């Protein structure tokens, strides 16, 4: 019922390679690959990638403690955001609900899919407007977007409030945990099995340091994960991304995440002491939102010093705000010095 009618009869893409070689060319009994019009004179990347990313999914399943059948891998989590609209929303008819301000792709993908997105402002102190979000939904609302820790505000929402949304909403709740590795709590992945209407998004672009490779993760019930497999392009994760992610996921990221968290605390404290900064908002992500009386001039001054941050001062709910990513200790020191020397 929840799924778009044209998606209901589709099946995931599959070829003879799936049947005879488990989708993985390396190590297979098949030696002669004459089925996919590839160039035979090269070795490795001449072959199409495994469309089901079996090896990588096995590794992610082991790492996260989630069954492989519950995992979808996207060309960045941005792909999963777009596909969620394509799976659940009939263009021009269905709608989605999100908080505001939040990550911009929920809006971009809504517009390109011709889906109405109803944005509900965050409450005082960037709190989650649970009742208003539920009130904004109607029988045509298929998706509810929630980003926690939220971009650009940086705060994570209390687990109990997210649970109330999951219990009170009939459609799918997409919980974007792109920044969960920098947060204090574990997020909802460990509790995925409790909520059939929950999709958790994570990404290799932040803590895992692979933004350039484009690898996003979606976790859901098995039937919902299968819906993503039906609508994706067959070879959405290229060979380099699959191979490199396999290597990278075996590393221990805890040390690097801890470093970023401690740099975040140091930068927050230093910026809070700068004359031009009115407020540094609490953050559980790898960035800080700061409010300043003259955001445009501070932004230009930083650019003049060769430092680029994100000017969020014109988006609703973020008047006066710049979003600053936590950098290396050297980058952070340059940022702090420039901000401290700025006179409004
Ligand atoms: N979700 C949030 C909340 C983000 O802030 C971002 C990127 O900034 C993304 C998703 C995109 O991630 P990916 O690089 O996996 O497409």
C-alpha cells in the first residue's frame, strides 16, 4: 500500500553472473567472461562491479551487527534520499514532512521528484516539534525526514521523542544518521528490528573519510531494503568504491573520531570566547553552528584569509549563523585566530 504502484511488480536487476558466479568475478569457477561486452585486454576495472556488492555488504553486516538483507548501499546517501521518494511517493500526489532547518537534499530530491515537502520549524533551542510534525502529516504523507544529529544545527534529538514519531506516523520515517559517529548516543541502528517503518541512513563520507568515493548506507526491514534494490541503477557502486571501502571499514575509526570530537570541544570553547561570536550551539556532529552579528562580513573575512565555511545566515531558523566544519588542529588554529581578530 505504501509503495508506489509502478514499483510493486519490479524485481532487482540480475544477470547470469549472479547465477553462475555469485556476482563476484574474482575467485569464480567461470574463467571466460563473454557476457557483458567488456574490454578483455584489461584486468580488474574492465569488469562491471558486483551489482549487489555482496562482499562489502557482508563486511558491513558484521561490523554493524545487522543482517545483509537489511542493507542497501547507495552512491552516497544522497542516492538513498532520492530513491526513497521514487519508491514511496507518487509524483504530484503524495507528500513528505521534514524539520527545518535541516539537510538540503530532502528538499532538492522532493522538488526533482515532484513531491510536496512540508517543512516544520524546529522548536525553541532547536528542539524536535513532535506534535507539529505529526499534525503536518495526512493520508498522503509517505515519508518523514529526520536528521539526528541534525545538519546544520548540530544537535541530536532525544531517543524517546524519535520513538514517539515512529509510533505516531503511518508512513516511513527516514532517520539520517550521517553524523552519528560524532554523537554521544548509539543512534537507532541497534534498535532497527523494533521498527518496521524505520529507515536509518548512514554514510562513509564523514567519520569514515570517504566522501570522494561516494558510499552511503541505508538500513531497513528486509522488504524495504529490497525495494531500494529494485529501483537503483544496477552498477551504482563502482569497483574502486567497493574495494576501497572494504579496506577502510576494517580500520579502527574510533581514534580519529575521538580526535575530531576533542578538536570540536576546543574550537567551541575558543570561538565562544571571541568578541564577534554571540553563540556557539552545542554539537554532536563534526561541525559547529555559530551566531554572529555580521555573518556576511565574518564570512568574507574568513574567505580573505583562505578559509571557507558555510554561510547559513539566510536559511530560515539560522539568522546570523555560520556552519564551521571541525578541521585539523592547524586549520582550527588559523580559523580561531582569524575569528578572534575580526571586529564587527
Ligand atoms: N545526510 C546529511 C545529514 C548530510 O549532512 C550529508 C552531507 O553533508 C549527507 C547526508 C550526504 O552524504 P553522502 O556523501 O553519503 O551523499
